[in-house]
C-alpha cells in the first residue's frame, strides 16, 4: 500500500528510490578504475610492490568487467553489499600502507575514498523507499530533499491528482513528486490539508 493513514497523518510513498542504480554503478566503476590505476603505478615504480600491483590490476579488471557485464545482478542484489565491503577493505589496506610509509598525499586520497565507500555502504544498506509525511505539524519531505520540512504557514495549496503530489508555497516555490499508486480517500486528504492551510494562514498573519 502506498500510504499509511491515521487520524492525524498521511504517509505517501514516492516512485523515486533513495539509491538509484546508476549511482551504485558509478561508485563501482570508480573503484575499479582506481584499483587498475594504482596497480599500474605500483608495477611501474617498485619491484617490492609488484605483487600488490598485479593483485590490484586483477581486482580492478574484475570489478570493471563485472559492473558492465553483470550490471543488474551487481547493483540490485545482495552482491552489491559484498562488493562494497571488499572495495572498502582494499582502500583501507592501501590507506594503511601509505600511512605507514608517510606518503601523505596518497594517504589522504585513499582516506577520502574509504570514507566515500563507507558512506555509500551505509546509504545503500538503509531503507530505499522515499516518503512524504503529512500531519498537523506540516509536511515532512524525503531525505534527499534540500528542504526537509514545510510548515503549514508556508503552504498555499496541496494537490494530489493522477499520481502527482503538488505543494504550492506562499513564496512561489512549487514542489512536485510522483507518488506510488494509492487507495487513500483523496477528498479526505484534501479536506485535511485545506483545514490546516487555512489555520496556517491565520498564524502567518499573526507571526509574520
């Protein structure tokens, strides 16, 4: 069901997902190219790093080929988490090795990459549904929105029609989202929103 409704709130699920497949793909490709490039540098500059270089080149090529050939399997199944953990471990190993030798520039680079992969891992592991909550306090927007909350004093109109939720604000800002198929009573939703919008307008005059 695309919404949850209580006496005081509505929850609408959006068709857009929090983590888009192309974002996960881009991170895997980035990791693959960095492994490949780092391995090539190791092979070129140091014999002691020869086997590290070979391993990184193989890992980079494997990751790139897998990402391209098995794209859907990689980003849409549990394999994504496994590959992401392996990428993180490799970057942490590279970070540790460079830090031990006081190579601060590559240490910083691999530190940033490790942090990026960790953030991606946590982001991809969380719930992927984006939602909007509408209650007496206001409208709570999806986690990927720049603006996270709209007070009723800011709202001029809320319209849910044909799978699209539109929020028109007093400052001429317009927000729109595509909503998953819902069975909620649109008339009740409209009445709920209109009531709170009118109350908000009264507060807007008093407070603003």
